[in-house]
C-alpha cells in the first residue's frame, strides 16, 4: 500500500483515522500458524541483525514510529525474548497488558502503537528469562496465536540477533512479508549481507533492504559528519547483493535519551529515509 492508496484520514502527527478493517490474512502455507481470531494483521516485517549490539531494537522502534506517523495502525512484537527492550523505550509495563475473554490484549503506547513483549508479562523488567530454546520459541508463537492484536496495518517483529531457534521458528511459522537487516559500519558487512541473503532465500522471504545504524555522528559545533567507525562500505556490499539501502542512521544522543526515558515515540529525529518503499 502506498500513501496514495490510503482510504482514511489521520492527523498530522499520529494516526487517529477511520478505515475499513483489513481483510484477514489468507493462510496459504500449512506450516504457518493461524493468527488469533481477534487479530487482523495485514503486513508483518521482521527486523534482524547478524549480531547483537547494533541497535536493532531502536531501529525497530523508528520503523514503527514512521508507520504510525503516516497514519497506519502499527504494532511491535518484541521477539527478543531474553533481551526485550521495546517496552522500556515506549514507557510500558505489565499493567498496560489487557485480558480479553480468551486472549491477551497488547499494551498500547500513548500514540497508539500496540506492543507485546516478554517483559510485559514479568513481575519486574529486570527479571531474567532463563529458558531453553524450545520454550522461548513456544512463547513467541503464543504472541501470535494467543494475543488479540485487533486491526493492524504493519507489524514489526524485533528478532534476537543471529539465526538461532527463535528467528528460525518465526520464519517457518509466521507469515513474514519481508525482512529489514540492521548493520553497523564496524561489522563485516559483506559477510553479514551474504548470510542474510542466503537465509532469506532458504526461507523464501524477500529482503526489503538494509539499515546501517550508528553510521556517523553530527558534530554539535559545526554540523560536520564524523565517522567514528570509518567510512561505510554498505553501498558496495548492498549493490553486489542487489539489495536497497533503506538508510544510514546517526549516533544521536537524543534518541538514546528518549529510549532510556520511555519517550521514544516523541523523538523528533527521522527514521530510515528509504522506508517509504515498504508502505
């Protein structure tokens, strides 16, 4: 769906809009799980990284913000079970999760973004999840089958880094429409991109593009771009793989502050500039 095809009105900041409920997703693959009867999710995008520490969760949040600011009904499924940081970024806690007759209801942020995360089901946010892979994978499946998400235009799934049990379970069981890869300049970009391409081809899931996080920082004195990890090599690597670059994001102290204070949805900076191609 592009902006010209949106058939509803929304305010200039976040989506207070009117739109016919999206049609339920058609289950074509017998191995894919059916969503909860109370869910009508149109598109599911997975946000992945080759390793931890690249700011994947903050990129997920920025993608969701961009979707919401365009007036779309937006949700985040925090599948990074052992390192769930999405609730903290949005200032959400266990009291924000609701319960229907036979399903959980996701927490809803101040600007209307729906969120479900393991941290929303724990007594305290610093309580560790000491589970084996199959148990974690089973919990993630329940976030799809036992949570009534309502009407959602775009859901972004924040995956744990790598290609372990949880990403594999999601790719096999969820109706993923596309993958967004998050990298940083200091990574072995060429290898990460090749791994992602091979994984996506194996799972038959399209890659929407690559976001380079912490690409540079803007000098507070003169505004000049500084590259603390060296000049990016992403464009060349992406070109050889035939993938688009969705954007390069700066190291922004304002974003870090907003995430720490639970106010990420009021962050004034921009997300990946190339995201328009996915809406």
